[in-house]
C-alpha cells in the first residue's frame, strides 16, 4: 500500500496567530506535525502552505512543502491544488493530516489509509473512537458519526446520535452500542479530492457546519476506522499550545 500524507497549513488563525510557525521545543509546529506523520508508512509527507514563510520554515528543517493559493475557502480546496502540483490523481491515496496535530499517532494514519485501500466502493476514509462520557455525547463540539454494517458512515452530526430512546435517564450511553466520536483525519482517492471543490455544497453541510456531509449528500461513501484510543491533543488555542509545549519539555 502506497499513500501520501498532505498537511494543509494556513498562516492566519483567529484564535492563535501564525499557528503553523508556533515554536514547540525549538521547532515550528508544522515541522513537528510533518515529522510525526513521517513515522507512518507514507511514501511522502508534504505540507501544502498558503504563505512563503511556512514553506521556508519547512525547507529549513528538511520538510517538503508546496506553496498553494492563499484564497482557498477550505483545507480540502488547498489539498486539491496540492494534488495537482504533485501530480497525484486517479486511485493514488492521500491522507489529510491537520497542521495542528503535533501528537498525531502514525499508526492511526496508516489505519486510515488501509481502510480506504480495503474499501474500493468508498472515495474517502476517516476515523472514530467510542464516546465514554454523556457530556461528550451532548457536546455539539464533539462530532458524532453512525455507521452501517460495513463500517461506512451513514451520517455525521453535532447532535447526540444514535439517541437511546428508552434510556433510563436522558443522555445515557447504551451499554451495547457506544456512540462514536469522529476524528478529523481523512483519507482520499486523489481523483475525488481533486474533484471535491467542484461539488455543490449541501444544505446539511451548511446546517451542521461539517464539510464531510457534502460527500454523503452527493451519494459517495466514507469508510470509517474505529480506533481503540482517542487521538492526541490538537492545538487550537494558546492554552492548547501551552499543554503541548509542556509535553515536549518546552
């Protein structure tokens, strides 16, 4: 199995300015993410940047990067351009690792790629893990996913799904069917990724603010790997950055 890891990186961030270049133990965060991804079985790891400063920081640390347009609306749009620049197309497999995940598990990256390779009827793959807390089930910032019998996504939602109608107390977790929390890691067939920006946005995508619903709305399928563990800490805020820096002894 051959696959590429692409990491979208955007310099602007409302909650954490210049986030890709934030120092973590003497290296920019985007470099930490790329080096962690390089521990997977990927044949190449490439940062898709929107600013020359990110490209320069990557090249200074031996990380491959390509400069993409700065006006892309989403990370998927940026990766679609990166596929063109790198000549990726057809059934080439691409795993999208977020640029703020310096603790991403390389094994999870491999599993996401393998899930797509093994599901020829799917254009995408992603990951999920069991929800153990009723608070997480009720939290709209925790995205949930429900699967069919072949581990393909039926729906993603910020609402608590599946809802246990006969629960002894409101919001209780069913003992035989734990809800699943979606992990924001995606595998793509390169041809689909390149075509994705041309797909019309779906009403469901707008309501839930979940881009992956566009894929399901257009009748495509997404395979889902169930991880036994929750992913590492991502970096969205200064507080997140401080926690990750502490883990690196910075």
